[in-house]
C-alpha cells in the first residue's frame, strides 16, 4: 500500500475562494441527511474546513480529521472564530480512522479518499463501512479515468487505478486513484447504491475535471 501524503496547504492562500466555500453538493446533502434524522457526521479530510464548518452550523454533530496539521489548525481556528464546536477534530490518517465501529449516521469525503492506491482505497471503503451505523450513508468523490491527469505521461504509474501527480502545486507527489463506469459497478458491492453521477466540471484552469460523485448506504 502506498504511503499517505498530506496536501501542502502552504501553497494555497488562506482566503482562497474555492477552498473556503462549501461544495455545492453539501447544501443538498445537509437537507437530505437532516430529513432522514441523521445527526452524527464525519467529514474525512477537512482541508480548510469549508464543509465541516457549514455542516456544524446546520446542526450536525461533526467529527473531522486531516493528515495535514495545517488543515487541522486552520479549521480549528476558523471554527473558533465562528463560535462552532466540533465533537472531535484531530490529525489522523483515513487508512486507520480513530473512531469506534458504528459511530456515524453519515460520512462525507469531498476530494479526499482518492489520495491513495487500490489497496488503500479498498481499506478506506472498509473503514467507512466500519464507522457507519447500519442504515448510514456516505458521499464522496473519486477522479475519473477520463481525467487529464490520469492520462498524463508525466505522472508516475502506481497501479491500474493510481498515478502520482507531478506538478508545481499543492498536490505534487500525491497519489490519485481514478475509476471508470465498470469500476463503479465492481467496487461498491458491499454497499447499497443511493446514486452515482459522473460530473465533468470546467475548472478555473480551463480544463474539464471529471469526477464520480458516489453516494452509498450501509445496509441495515
Ligand atoms: C483536495 S483536499 C479537500 C479538502 C476538503 N475535503 C474540501 O473539500 O475542501 C484533500 C485533503 O485530504 C487530505 N488528505 C490526503 N490524504 C489523507 C489521508 N491519508 N488521511 C487524511 N487526510 C488526507 C489532504 O491533506 C487535504 O487536506
């Protein structure tokens, strides 16, 4: 299994607009999960805190972690300034989540759990299943094999799903796991599928960034 590597958030401005506004899907998820009576929420890989702070403000009891110390410091500081308290926030690795079995009604991971290889991805899916309560749900994104980066010959091959990005930015040297439609059908058999979408987003850098948005449920 490839070694985990945190983002270098020192290369991103603290007030960067993209990383400070909640992901659009999170507004809908917040309503959907509240309507199901979900309360205990885990945000894997908090980054600069855009999603976990929004969800805590919306009444969820939020635990979160990130491998990056800078992420955890920045998120803790922002939450404090906004009068938000998390149930738990700490530095941790998603390969080995520091929570007991069946702790959460819902788990969110926006642009996080693809930072590993195939062995790591399988382990993280098991971890998500372990920490979810029966009937709980997970929503996460995974890069598509149609992506520019998956097909870039400068990126370093790890396995048929995984490339290490070589770039002059915060993701330099970080593994990325990519999937296609067939992989979607094969990888998530341990869960019920709520919804899977293939989203092609035009980025600020002028290229399309295709991601799968995966919404799963742990059976009761
Ligand atoms: C693209 S950022 C997304 C941050 C946040 N989820 C958001 O949407 O704003 C990916 C985050 O995952 C974290 N990360 C990468 N590998 C990790 C691991 N093994 N365990 C926990 N966090 C990790 C990085 O440090 C970074 O903060």
